[in-house]
């Protein structure tokens, strides 16, 4: 079996999205399986040639579809450097008998941490105060504590989580540590209610109750100071946050999106920030990535934007690499795991 592995060809279409290129993640661990072809995300033409005789593809965000694979692909296994798999044509993969696996929970802690980095930046204005100090603002302030930018506590505020998987649950844990109340909307709201979950909006401010409160989307939007998105991108969630749903939100609320860009209508969000309907937004994902020059949010006021980095601390990517190896070994052994197609 070991000799057979050495004959496999593994193609990584966007290896530059999982390692910084300076060896912070050692991809040579894949060499035990055979020949490894590392490509950059923009090398689409070369990718089309390389996959013609590939056995496996390890991909992050590059689209894998019939156009790329051809009518009779040699590829038998696709592994995602990610949890989401909306970039894979699953129907075509099923038709061709290609196994597709993901890594479902590797980044939960990292994304939850980044979610609160965005929230804290909005309410504590750390970057603005740091710039103020380094521009000699404190030197010339004339007081020991210049209140140059607004400051607000998280304690007593309500955070509404759209989606309640591993990441959403970790965000809830952190929120409760800050003394926040937690509202949750999921597609399985009715199921949660049937199973005895606390779905009564009345009383959700009872701080003695440390559990989350399941509510409808409308109630979540109406009663949340912070709305944070943690659901997958699908037909139901695409465009979920738009002019209509934003209008239902509490005046001055703060929106966070560390999930997928197309869940939020960027022009509608910009308009809400300009009008003051929302006090701000923390965005780690966009409809088009890398960001386009005409992205509406680039010039939107009170909008904190990071370049899709919530998932990628070094510890997170090291964990991801280990899971990728496990996925492939399980497939080769005839017992694939984390299968999405």
C-alpha cells in the first residue's frame, strides 16, 4: 500500500491561501502520497492541465466544476481546506463518483475570537485611540483621560446569533462571559422549541438564565444590539441581510459578518451605515474576494473590514493540515470521513 501511495498525483490549486509561502505551514508532509503540485489561486489555465491526470485535489476557495474537471476526470477525491463547500459542484462530483470531504470544526475558536475582535474594536475604539496617542494627541490633551472617541460596555447588551453551529456556540460562550444576553435564530428553531429549548422572548433578560434564547429572525433583529452571522451560505441565507431585514434591526445596532460575503447585501449595508440606522459593521468576508475596487463597503462609514482572516491563525492552519492528512488517509483506506458528497 505504501508503494502505491507514492504514485498518486495531488494538486493544490490555491496553496498560497493556506501558507504564507515562507514555510509557516509545511506542505511537504503530503510527499508521502506521491507527487504534489502546488499552484497559486490565479493559475487557472495551468490548473486545468494539471488536473487531467490528478488523483486528488486539495482546495480552499477555487471553484471546482465540470468545466475544470472535464467529462471523464481522473480525480477520485477532493478535500477542502475549509468547512464551507459552496465552491464545489457537488452534483457533478456525485455523478462522477468523486468523494468530497471537508474539515468541519477546525476554526471555531479562531472565528469566534475574531468576531469579538471586531465587536470590541467597535465599542472600545482601540485602533483610533492608539492612532490618537501616536499622533501626539495625548501629549497635547491637557487631561489624563481624553474622551476623544465613544466608549461602550458590552455588559448588559444583547447579541443575536444567526446560525448556531460550533462557531455560533463558541461566540455565545464568549458573549456570556462579557455579561451579554444571547438570542439565537436557526433554521431549526421549530425543532429547538419542540425539544424544550427556551423560545419565549419574554424573560430573556433574566441574567440568572445562562442558556441562549431561541427566537424568530424578526425578534432577533428587533431586540439585538449586535447581530452576528454564523450560518452557511446557501439558497436560504444568500442575501438574508438586505434593506428589508436591516430596517427591522434596532436603531444603532452593530452588524458582524465572519461567515460568507453574499449573505449580506453590501449596497444595502452601506446605505444603512450612511443613514445611521446601524452604528457600524465588522466585516471579514465580501461578495467578491479579493475585494474589488468598486466594493460599496470600501467607502462606507464606520465599517471595519479585515481580509477574510478570521479562520487563519497559525495554530488553526496547523490543525487544519493535520485534519487534511487524516481525511486523505481515511479515503485511501476505503473509509472516507467528513464526506459532504
